C-alpha cells in the first residue's frame, strides 16, 4: 500500500492535518485521523483538471498508470524506506516511482490501480504463458493493464508456473536463451514501447517499468509471514510498529502494459482471411500495419514473435446513409463501409539480445512465412521510418534513451531527484541511482546488435526489398566505441537449426 504526497494546493488544510498526523513525537494510536484513501482520491481528482494532450499508441487502449510511492523525509535514501507508514509533506525531500510527469494520463490510471488494490480488487494471474503475469483492474473490476513482475519471469526465482522449473531441473543444457540477458524481460517490454513511440509505429500498447504489491502476487512464505507479523505488532503496539520501514508485502518491479480490448491472436484472423479475403482498401491498411510490425521486430531483434503473440482486431463493417442528394431514391440508399483492421504488438519480453542467435536455435520471425512478407515495402513505410533511421543522431538518441531505461533503478525516478542532488552535493550523481545489476559492456553489445539491424533495414528499404528478403540478409554488428568511429563486424557462427 502506498500513499501520495499532499500537493501545494492542499497546504492550508490537508497538509496541516497530515503534518499533525505524522508528528514523530506522537504514537500512531493517538494521532489525529487523516484518511489516506481520501487524500489519494483528492489527488486523483486533480488529474481530471489537467489537460492531457497525449497520443495513445492504439485508439482502444485503456491508458493506465501505476500508483505513486514516495520516500519519507530522511537524510538517507533506502529501498526499504517507503512511506507506507507516513506520507511526506510538500517541503520534504521525496522521490517518486510509478509517477511519470511527462505522461500524467498513465500516472492517473496507475493510481486507479492502487486504489483498486486497496479496496480488495486484486490483480488476477493469467493462466496462459510460462511466467507470472497479471491482469490489473480498476475499482469497478475492469481490466486496464497487464503487469509482469521481474522475479516471476520465465526464469525468475518466484515464477509460479511449474513448467519452467521442470525445464530447468530436467534439461539444464537447453535452459534459457543464450543470446538474451536473463530476467530482463520487463525492461525489454518497456524498451519495445520506447522504440515504438520514437519511430511513430504505434503498435505496442504503452508500457513502463513500475512497482506494485498485492497479495495475489507470488511471494515467499517468509515474506507473507513477516508482513502479517508487522501488521499485528503495529496494531497492538503502535509505538513499536511506527519504527518499521515498511508494513505489508514488498513491492515488485515489473512492466506495466496497457490492456487492449477486442483483439484476438493473429493466427485466428490470418486463417479467417484465407477463407474470407479482406476488401482491397482494408487489405492495404493491414499490409501497412504489418510492415510496421516487421520494422519493430527487426530493429529490436524479437526472438519470440510467433503468430500467437501479436494481435489483430477487426471492427465489423458499418452501414451509413448516403450523402445528401436531391434524388429521393439515392437518399434512401445505404452504403456499407469497409471493416477496419488494427494490429497490436504484445509480448516483447524476449528482445534486445546482446548477440545474434548462434547456438542451437535461430528464433526466426514467424511472420516471414506469411504471404504478406513477399510484398516489397510500401512507400508509406519508407516515408515513415527511413528519414529517422538514416539520421545517426536520432539512432544514438534512441540508444541513450534505452540506456536510461535499462540502467536506472525504478525506485528513484521522477520529481525530487534534483532536490536530492542539491542537498547531497557533488557526491550524489546520477551514477548513484544506477541498477547494481546493470552491465554497461553487455548493454553496448545489445546496442551493437540493434544498430546492425537498423543498418540492414535501411538498406532493404532503399533497395525496395520485401520483409522476407530483409530477414535473409547477412546479420551485422555495428559497434561504436567511446571516442571512436563506428565499425562493422559480421558474426562468424550460425545456429544449428535455422527453422526454429
């Protein structure tokens, strides 16, 4: 459970009551009443007054964002020091996660998610897949996002699905994918969304890295026991309970992807299209979106793009009246509009490899076997992405954005970072916020793969090749050592099997 820091507008009333409530000299049992939920509701109502001019990646995506967590007023910043006992005042040094100033609409829906969890509307585990992923709901029970915790990924230590555990125990030689960084799927999901937005492809539902906690997540028994013990102590001995850094289950880091409605697996609709061909105008729009999917998957080198993890939505044709005409017979005639087809690229957690597959499997793109992959790239897709991909400054800017995403600890993201730097002085640099598990050399290899993919894609678009011809081009790495010119390298080894 987390609480929101009072805003400046609440300083005359709510902030005063909160300051009294959280006076450290008073035991919790004797403090004045200050309703956390009402404060968060007031904060939520403030979002309604803000004009949010954001372009959704998909017209039917339910924009949702995660709850806000802030650090208490303290000279030391620690992951355990979360304000689950007391929100801080507007004047204190605070750090937010799950709050994105550049995307308030996303933050608003994350807040709605936390409010729903507080009311007992818990995330629901998805039965499909090989990892622990959850449908996240709002207060009325409607699904608004999909949350994938880091430690419940296919090879995470708390993965609730037994199939991967059996895989690891019984067949360790084939465990995992040697070209991917282990347990980085949540970053890959967010990175795919970042690349999608930078290129204007708009196929990936908006995805960001957040923290959430809920009883329906998979926790160790000791974590649940500690949470129950702390809650009992806090209830019976408030003077002792207020000394705890956190009461409740520890939050989980993971990817938070907005939910899309009305979509089905691509395999279902592709089979329907074989027996029920699309109208020519609709088919043209579908091919353009298909080409966007090809561009995205090729750039991020998605190693898990089967026809079951990208989605298609077909809106039924509508009947509209004819335009105004003096002829009464024409006015009574109705015109049938063509159906609208949309594509959504989900399940991007197995992308951004640090090398091309060179062991047993090649992990091919399954869309390369579709008839649409034999058609050369259209002029529309060239106009959309080619000017950006040819600009090396744009490519390096995208690499820098991915660097910030991959290396920064999500706990210390958002407002208040500058205030901490001012208080701590030169010792508090952005490097102190880096993820301890981040390896810059591995990241540089990931970007070398991505630059090589961009180089091949740029050449294929210029030469008028098709998606099938694109994936048949020799793979290349483009390294860019610091202070040196870029250089190309061609991998010498290839996977044993090329069809799987």
